[in-house]
C-alpha cells in the first residue's frame, strides 16, 4: 500500500486509501459522508440470498456498506473495478471490514464489447492520486489524461451461475448505456433495482441522448425514482430528475419504493 493515504471510519464501515490529491475521495474523507441516503435507499432492496453488484466500485465507497449489509442478511457482493490500483485498495478495504468472505472483486470493465481496451485515468490521477476515477474515450476527447490497458467484458458473458442480482450501483462516467446494452439478458432475467449516475457532461461528450436510450435498454415495466427530502419520489421521465443519480425500479418492487415515501 502507498504511504500517502488516509483512513475514514463512517457509520457504514472503514475505508482506507483516501489521498489528499484525489479530489472526490478527499471530500469524502473530510466530510465524513458519501451518498449516505442513496446507499440506504438502494440497500433496502437487497434481500437475503441476493447479490449487490457495484459497477465502478473505485476503492469501495458503496462496496463496503453493501458488504456490511450483505453479511448481516446473508447476501453477497460483486464489485467491478478495472483499474488495478483501485482494485488493490478495494480488496484491502473489504479485508479491513471483515467482508472478504462474502465479496468478490472482478478486475474488469463492463461494457457492450469484450477485449483489451485503453482507459483514461482521470482528474484524481492527474492531480497525483494513486486511486481515482477512470473513463473510456479516445485521446482527442481526453488528451491530458494518462492511460492504461484493461480487460473489458459484458455482464451477460460473465454472470452465468453467479446468483440472483437484487441491486446494482452503476457509475462508470457516462458509459452506463454500454453496460446496459451488454447486460440486456441478465438484467431482464434478474430485474434488479438500479441506482444509475446521470452524468450529463459525459453523455454530451459522447453525443448520447441518454433519456431516450435508457427506455430501450432497460427491460419492460421499469419505473424511475429520485431520492428527495421526502423519500424516494417516482418521476415519469429523466427530465424531472434534479439529482446526479436516479433509481430504476421494476414494477413488481414498486410497493417497496412506496415504503420510502413519507
């Protein structure tokens, strides 16, 4: 492990590997919070025997709370993280919280194609951090960022026999549509609740009409929700979403969504 690291102990676990050079991660350290309400809302849909899937796990801000909850109710966690330094810290943090026995880290990216691909190590790495965010994109789009090669897979290819997916946290810097395209069959079979980042900046860079694309990529009979002060509020379309994340909930689990409304 690198020496330039800090450890944060939060109500939902301990995370080590936070570096001052990493902007997003240092904020989590100094504030003592990281999407607490969103984590609670998503975890409320995890059932005994199910799997929590963290796509874009970084060093474990969602994975650790997922794993702690999964251990309490005898579920499991699978974390997807393609960047080697992030994955190293993620495994360390799972061990630190006593959760390696119910969690696995797959050091791959998930998209709509398979094979080796170049990934850009974004702002946190550029600022000198040893961990941080990464994104796909050609050198013209991201000319300043260092790059590394990673293995890319599809969810449909890797998931057979891994268990029932109950919840998914999906945050992969504007490539959420590629994940959904590569996981159509699995998502249709398991019908998980998804917490999806709504990254307008990256979507504009990729020239994606995300609001339209999401309707064709999710299975039928899904509804959208947004976490607000009053709880999870249903929204009819993503134009109504004022946050950076939204929930996609299968209609058979909508009654559970209503439990979060005041």
